[in-house]
C-alpha cells in the first residue's frame, strides 16, 4: 500500500509517499508560504528536486498541487491517485481524548477541534490539512496520528501539576508531552537493535532538535517526558526557554510593560539558545561561534547540555535504572560535542564513549564502549515512516 503522509503547519505542508511494503519513500517535499504567495518543492525517488512558485491561498490549493505533482506524467511517482491507499496525518494534540492513532471521521474531527485550545498554533492547521485532503480524496481512508498519544500511559503523579485539582477537572490542565511519534519509533528501534523485548527495557530517548524533549520509556510505555501542557516546558531549545520560574512571566511583564501573551511570545520565540547567545538557534552556528571564543555561544551550549543531562538523571530515578540511552533528531543525530558533553556528566552510570564513533553524523550506531553499563546509541528518527506504519495498521 502507498501511504501519503501529511504534516500541516499554519503556512506550510510537508509530505511523503511511502510504499508500506518496502518502506521506501517514493516522493517527498513541502509547500511553503501558504496564504502568502506559495511554493511547492517536490522530489521523486532518485530524481531531481523541483521547485514551483504558484499561488496557494489555502491548504486546499497546496494539497491539490501536491497531488498533481505526484501524478505528473513525466516525473510523478504515481500513475494516478488510485495508487494512494491511505493518508496519515500528523496531529499535534489529542488531549486526553485520544490514547492512540485513529481513523478519521466527522466525529473524530469534532473531538480534535475540542483540543484546539490546548494547541492553538498547531491543531487548527492540522484540521485544515485533513479537510483539504478529504475534499480532494473523498474515498481514501485517513488516519490521525497524535504527538501526544504515546504519552497517555504516564502515571498521574508524573503528569499532574501542583496547582488546584479543580483546574485539571475543569480545563484538563496537565502535562501531555510531545514528539510522541518520534519517541515511540526510536524506543522500538532500540529494542530491535539490542535484540531484547521492547517490554523488558528501560530506555531514555533524547529527541534533540530545534524543539527538544526527553522521554522515559519503561517496559514499552512512556512514563514521563520533559514537555508539558505545551512544548514550552522542559529543555532549553532553539528559541524556547524551557523550564522557568512562573514568576518570571509577571516580572518581565511588569518591567517591559507586556501582557502574558507578550511574555509567552518571548519565551517561545526569542529565548532558548538563540536568546542566550545572541547568535543563532542553529547549533552549527553556535559551535562555530564558540570555537571563535564567543562566551555567550559557549554558555548556551553548556546550558543546553546541562539541562539534557539533568533530565536524563531524573528519568533514571523515575524508572529506577536505565538500560539504553538514545540520541535522535537534528542535534541528537549530528552534533558530537553535545552527545559528549551530556555523556561526560553521566559517568556515574558507567558510560564511556568511543570517540571515533561519536564523531560520526546521522548514522545509526552504538557510540558507547561494549563494557559500558548503560548502552548509548544514535538512532535517526523517522516520524513519517512511523505515521505510515500506524496508518497501515489501522486501515491495511
């Protein structure tokens, strides 16, 4: 079965077509600047990247252009839309309503809309993309794969906040966690690599990218994760602050004459390693600047690595041990100095890195010595493949 995987943002749309039998990507690309002017990037397997500038007033036009590119007579990966067996949609927030991926229906969409206030920047865009696909592919089954679903196994003591319980009852305020598709994919892959049952391992997955989170996976279930009600909680990230004293919001608001939304905009978009360094949210830029003696860039790197190591330590305590630590996502897969700095703080776990292996980029491999008490791996994530697998499992 060919599965079209769709990931909609407010003004963008990423897509892949995956042959679920071979798990090969037949075509991929993205639509950018939807609602502004519009640009389609399309690349078939083994072919050249094609870029087309064309008006995309809404996501419906974007989806239509993607389908036209996929079935183009010269470079299309498909002969017709009949070759698309199902569509898998990434949906950021399922609240407590969805504990697993689900086939999309009118009722499901209505329930997803009820979660919009929990993810006001993401869920509405996800819904727009779903509706666009449903309009253009009326008979094709579609599946929603939720970022939050994997974390619905967290125990109450892990997901509750220390605020009046009534706010949980009235507004469902709690930790939800994100990057669940990635954490699930990587933790399962680690079990395959080490050759042990998924349900027998204690794994910590470090999904380190511009958005970053850590997850404790015990016996095949997420038991804690660093992101919370929103993706703002937890690690210092590219432009997000991560954990701060809530009083900081009031303090900055009073000093800068801002409302809560204005301060949250700063914490989401102008903080993190970019705000600390004044250089960039890109770790390649930070590494280069630090190498040239930029003290703030070095401080940003140090703060990030410290926070990662601290969360790893907390999750070792939460699970009363750990068997495997896996680094994934853009930074986790490609930035050796971050992996080394984090693992240097984890010597108490009996971890020793193999420097030559750690200095590789983007490869699936073990980077700890064979006599390390805790194994450390780099495992490239593949959220699109994970979404395709979930989709096939439900409709295949």
